[in-house]
């Protein structure tokens, strides 16, 4: 596929066709990794590991207690 690089502020931008974006599950605001490999630009959807995700939870976060109702069947609380 061919596309044209366009000026975007002080940078250069390229458009990713919807079919490619959909295949990679990339939409507006999706974090992506961009790397240079010789004369190639490689674009991949950002993948987080558990350590990165847990680091994003604020220290003061307190999950709400959820009332799941009374035990049903063989459940014990």
C-alpha cells in the first residue's frame, strides 16, 4: 500500500487505512510503538505487561465493595 507523508505541526504524519487499523485494533487515541529498522518504520499496538498496568493504579485507590446478594446453592461466605 502506498500513502503520502504530510506535515503535521512540526512533525510528519501518515494515514493508516481503516482496514489496517481495524486489523491491529488501533483507533483514535490507541497507544502505539514506532521503531526504525533500517529504512523501515515499524508500527505496533502498544502492549502492556502486568507490572506497567499495576504501576498506573493510584496509591489511594480503594475498590468499592460490591453486594452480590445472598449465597445461592452451595456457596459459603
